[in-house]
């Protein structure tokens, strides 16, 4: 290669690669979404009340009856990871409502004219929803500690729990975004969101073991992403907790479903002119 050809050849560092550009754009969208939290801290505080009610009232009441067998774990130990997963799911499942607002206000069109790809827009919003769920995680950890739940308090376990929370909440936030893009109506979206949240919750291992379910419900729970999230949290969060599949399998399933939902979300995300 001549010196002239080498000079004309673009440097490998002159332009970011497609992958690095995708990650950078997604991170930018995530930061922009998280700045909204500073303008509405009351929302985050109000979302933290629900897990407290589940742990303090429901958890202690059921624990006193000893009606649900949970093996070597006390019922509060068994319930705490389920409450954390449930609170993250509940907050994330309505995250898609913001997409409808953005479309109606014309903000989605402004995002679409930026160089960011549709996939990075979807992933950025999903990760923002996942990171916001860490507020519920902190509340549940403090409440569970106050109630005597045998928590794993070492740094690796806390980091692993944070990763599972972000991954699971991001998954449900993306699922919510896909629904919002398909229905395109706030009223329909709210109705579908309310219709899905409780069945997903009760058809999981959040508040009782899957072995107690009838066969048809057990089959649904076996493919419910919330079950994988709960089992992973129960392994890394509580002393003596263990997933029947192993936490690595649970995390892998959550990751694969998230990738598939981001790809679907990129296809149905509002287009210019819509």
C-alpha cells in the first residue's frame, strides 16, 4: 500500500463502530430518561409504598398462619424476593405509557430524526426503566432487614441482585413499550396493563411455590419471565435460597427474552410521520 493510499484510508478510530455507536446512543437515552426522575421524586416514593404493604401486612399475616410450605425458608424469607420482583414488574409494566405521551406530544418524532437507531432508543428506555426499579429494591431490602429476613449482605450478592433487578425490570419495561406501540391509545394501554400485571404475578413463584399449583398453571409459571426473575433473586438475595434451574440459567433466559423484545420493540416503535 502506497503512502497516498494509507493517507486516504480512514482511520479505525475516526468513526465509532456500529456496536459502540449503538451502546453510546442507548446510554444517552437512558441518561435522558433518568433525569425525569429528579423532576418527579414523589412518584418514586409512592411506588415504594406497595412493597412495604406486601411485606409488612400480607407477609406477616401469611407467615403467622403457616399455610404455605416453603421448605427450609421461612415464609418472609421466601416472600421478600417475590415482593421485590413484583414491585419492579408493576412499575415497569406501565412504563410504555410514556411512549404514547411522547408520540402525542411530538417528542417521539424529534427522537426519530436523531442519528440514534430505533433499537438503541428502545434499549435506552428499557434500561432507564430497569435502573428506576433499584429504588424499590432498596426499599424492600431495608424493610426485609427490619422484619428479620435472612439477607445476603455481601457486596457480590448485592451487585448480583441489582443486575437481576435491572435486567428483569428492563424486560417488563420493553414488553410494556411494545404493547404501547401496538395499541396506540392510553385507555387501551391502561386496560391491557392492568389485565396482565396480576396474572403474571400470581402465575409465578413470587408468593407460593410452583409445586402447589395445578398442572395448567404450573405450565404457565414455567415460561413466565417473572418466575425466572424471582428464582434468581431468591438465590442471590436470601441465605439458603436456591433456584431450581440455577441463577445463571435464570439470568440467561431473562437476557434472551430482553434481546428479543428489544428487537420487536425496534420494529413497532413509532416511525416518522406516524
